[in-house]
C-alpha cells in the first residue's frame, strides 16, 4: 500500500505548519491601526477631533473609539483646548433649546 503523506506534503510547505494546524488565525486588533501610538491629536484640527465626539458634544469612550488609554487622554486634552478656543462646539442646539419656547421672530410685534 502506498503512503498518503505525499498528498499531505503537497498542501503544506513545512512540518511545523502540518503539526501546528496550518493557517494562521486572523484577529481583530484592539486599537485603531490608522492612529499609531505616537499620533499627536492637534487641537487646531476640528475635523479629526469631531470624529471622536458624539452628537451632544460628549467625547466617545475608549471602548467605542478604539483608542489606547494614553491616546484617549491626549484626545480629551485636545478636545477641551479646541472647545475653549471655540473650534468645537460645547454642545448642540438640541440640548440648549430643550424645554424652552422657540423664538418666533427676533423683531417685536407692531400694531
């Protein structure tokens, strides 16, 4: 009877792959690859900072934004600085005008 190892050897290149189970498993990274560890968040770039804020103006938590702890601290500092310079809004109009009567006209009525 002929040995069937010849078929098996053609599928895998090395003995290590054959014993180890074959293909390497892919996994999803815990952090964002487009923002490396040494990325500096610039307070003068509201477009990038706006990606990490919610509609109400809150900063996204790190479990959602996929940033490391040091990156999250740098981001928060940059957002606070941009808010103080009025490059980013502190909140939205929806939160500011909640339960308040809406102004119909800025001019007073005349008879």
